[in-house]
C-alpha cells in the first residue's frame, strides 16, 4: 500500500460529529431578543417622555395655538395667491371684451 | 395628560376648520365675480374705484360699443381665415399673399383704433388719475399685448 493510498483511506474513514450544547440555540435567540427589546425600550421610552411633556396642558395649549395661527396664515397666503390669479383673469377678460382681435383669437 | 390630549385634538380640528373657513370666506367674492358674465366690468369698477354713476355710464358705453366690437371681431376672423387660405395656396410671397396680408393688417389696425377710441371715451368718465391709469393699461395692452389670455381661455371654458 502506497502512503497516498493510506492517507486517502484514513480521510475517507474520518468523520466529524460536532456536539453543540443543548442551550446553544436558546442562548443565541435570547441574546437577540434582549438586544431588540432594549432598542424598542429606548425608542418607546423617548416617545413616552416626549408625549408626557407635550401633553401637559400648558404645552398642549401652546401647540394648539401655534397650529391655529399657522393654519390661519397658510389660508391667508393661499387665498391671496388664488385671488391675485382671479384678478389677472378678470383683467384679461375685460381687456378681451373691448379688443376685437383678442375676441376673434379666443373664439377660434 | 388626558386634558392635554383633548386640548391638542381640539387644536388640530379647530385649525382645519379655521383654514377651510378663512379660505372660503376670503376667495368667495372673487370666485363669484369670475363666475358672473359681467365679471370683467365688475373688475373695472373695483380696480379703478368707480362711483356708481361712473360705473353706470361706463357700462352703457361698453354695451353700445359691444355690437361694433363683435362686427370687427368677425372681420378679423374672416381676414385671418382668408390670409391662412392664401398662404396655404401659394408657395411664395405673391401679390395675392401681399394683398391678403395687407387686408389683415388693415383690419387689425381698425380694431386697435376702435379700441383706443373706446378707451379714451371710457377714461374721460373716470377721475383724472384713474383715467390716466386706465389709458396706460390699454396702451400697454396695445403696444405689448402679452396678457395672460391662456388663463382667460382656460377659466372662461371658452
């Protein structure tokens, strides 16, 4: 028997049978769960804290007031924009009504 | 905390209601003017601060000018249609094309003169400063007719 043949035979006969501890998988999942819950606790804790501050009546009233003022301001700006556009259209309508050339162009 | 939540929700609802109410209230008069047929004249009344008497006289002038304006509008339409047809039929600047173009230009000049004459009469009914401002507006439309007529057509729905 040549040395190579002997080596090949030994390699064929060799097998590995790893033995993991019973608790291995459980421990891994536990570690993952602990990390995730820690992260969630961090976010939810921050949210709860922010909410508890914001929902204090004086802060809630201030936020409500700010929202009212903002919505009023936005409505005013939007209305101004729409009104100026309508004003331009009305001007064009009047000018067209006395300009036969434009009237003929519109009627085409 | 509960009281705060109620306050916040009331704030949100009130803000939305206030936004809609203010917007509708602020845009309703102008939207109404836009819908009514005489919106252009109503615009003139407000823009040039016309008194009721001035407005009545200008309205009358406008009504008496309207038929002549409509006749000229037809003339412009006919002249333009003829010009288009002649341009299509010819393959160069022929005598026929020149004649059609001159006819179209003459009609347009007639229209501009009629509009200017009407503008002078209307401005004479206004207070001097408003009349001057009105004439300046008409002059700018005659010299630089880059008015937003696309918007006019789209709003009027033709």
